[in-house]
């Protein structure tokens, strides 16, 4: 396809845009798309910055209205919420900020609740924390923290929450960050994913479900939307498409046989600002955690018999993995990025998938580079977590966000993930399309369907 044809229609047709990518059209002539992601794509660029020198968990990464990149996470074991900020688009990072200021008496019982949400048109940011006394039980309490100065300082906030339509309070841990709606009658609404543990973290996945909470008064009150009409789901992400439709993407621990394997991601759509969800569906291209892993239910050491294969490998690990999801701010496009692992047997081989059609298909994937690191291990860390981080390629929970137009973050994509230490990966769209390592694992039929990794 010629560059002239690409220039005339690519900004309005994602299919043609993909063909332009394949044909090597001249990116410096895409100024009509009015975004640095295309007009100033430049050379493929990626950098990795550690947030801590030791293992930590539960990442969310957001970009404020001023373009400040804010990485939020927990420090083990259960010491609350911490953050770091970058005011120059991710070039440099400030000091560690204690968001929740958990007292020594309570240390060990509070952890990151996910759903960090930036209020549109202001410097207000919300972070959520939940109290856990037993990792096998459900959370026993929640707290909310508010920053009104672009993430520099934080204080406790006391919003109200309503129960969902099943009369259960929303459980907050653990989910991808929230969003502020940009379009339609609910413009400005804050919305974030939630879940219900049904009183138990492990062992009763068939009763777990997922949903949302939303605020139309700037975060003073949060009410629950209609839950998804499936069970066995939790740890979700939400993006708003260019037509105002909301796309929900979730981890799934369990599914009845008639709904297919629970080892791929599941999705749903909302056309009323998150009030209700429909078209709940399997996403066959996106894995949900390691495929063919011995991790199993409840962290046990057994495998389930192989199941029919889907495009990216065997389907016999039922546990899943929280993933990141973001939409690039391109007018007229619905370019989405998703992060998870593309691995047969462990939480490793972190990968970014790309959709050019709002999540209908995911034709591109790139392996995120990882490397061995020196790290410290804080006192009291659980032996299970110590075992996980012995793998220098470890890639656990992850969070994705795109930079904000008109700020130093524009044109960048940010990935915060649990590696041997918490790290921020900053990359551009050129790296995703052209510069990354093509991730094309293959299945060796002689291995009984095992997905081989390099």
C-alpha cells in the first residue's frame, strides 16, 4: 500500500492503519492524526527504572492531569500504600512517598486496593487500601487516601460506599487503575473495577464475581454498578473506547464447562457509563497467567489435564494473573495495550499485546525485556514470595497507562510490574510495533501440548 493511500485514510480506519504499519508508511507525515504517538513516533525506545531495590507487590500506574506519572504499590508485608512520582515523563523519579502512613501497630495487615483513579480536570487522585488479617479470607475493612496536589501529599478521605445489587459491599483488592470518563452524558464520572470474594480468597472461586464502583460527585460517594453476569472472575480493568463504550477485561479463576476454559481473559461491554454490562465473552487471544502451570488452585502443586488448545498455547492452569490495560489517546482510533505473561509454566515472559480495533482482535505482541537484578529482601517476607522472586525473569501483576496529550508524558506508554523488584518500563508505540522482540512461542506436539519457551 502506498504512503499516499495510507495518509488519506489511515487516520480513520484501523484496518488500513495496520496495513500501513506493515508497508512501512512514512510516520513523519501522520500529523493529521494530531498525536505524538503517530506524528512523532521516532525510533523504537524503551527504558526500565526500578522503584525499589527489593520485591514488592500490587502495582497501579497513572498519569495526572498535569502529566505527572505516579507509580503506586504496596511494600511487603502489608505495610500499606507507597508511591513515586515523575514530573518529566518518566526520565527521573522522586523519593518514596508513604501514602497510607500505616502505624507500626497495624503494619502487616493493610495492602494496596488497586483502582487508583485520577479525577479529570483537577489534581485530585484517589488511592484505595484494604485490611487483611488472613490471606485466605476476605478483606475486613477499607480506607481511602486523597491527594489534591498532584500526588505530592496524601490524606485520609472518608467517602461513602453502597452495596451492589446482590447486597454485597465492594471488595477493592486487587484491580487495575480506574478512569475518568471522557465522552457522553456521564463525562467526568470516576469509575474503577471491584470484585466480591464471597467471604473467602481461596477455594470458593465459583462464588467470586466482579463489578464496578463509580462516583459522579468527584469521589465524595461511590456506588456500585451491576456486576458482570458470570462467576469465577476478579481483578479487572476498564477502558473507554472512542465511541463512549466501556470495555471490561478480567482475570478468571473458574468457569463452568459450558462457558469454556477459565484460562483466557474475559471481557464485557457497557453502553451506559458502567451502570450495566453485556456481551460477556471469552477473549481467546489473551492468556490469563501461565499456561500449563503447576501453580494450580489455592497455590497447590498439581496440574490439571490438558484441555483443547487455543491460539497461544495449552489451557490447563486455572489460576490466572492480574493484567494491565490502557487505550492510547488517539482521536478516531481504539488502539489498546494489554500486559500479562505468555508462558507455559511460570509467571515469566511478560508480554504486551496490541489491539487496533478496540479489543476485537490482538494481532501484535511483544516480549518485555527482563534481566537479573541485585535486590534486598525486607524482614518478614513470606517464603512463598521469596520463592517467586528467585526467578530473575519473574513477571507478576502489572499495570499500564498511556501518557497525557499536551504534557511531557505524551507519546509514552508506561508499564509498572512485579519483577524481582518493582519496575517501570517506559516505551513508545514504535517499540511495540517495530522494536520489540516478536513473541511467537510455539507448541511442540511431541511434548503433549506443552508450550515451549526460550
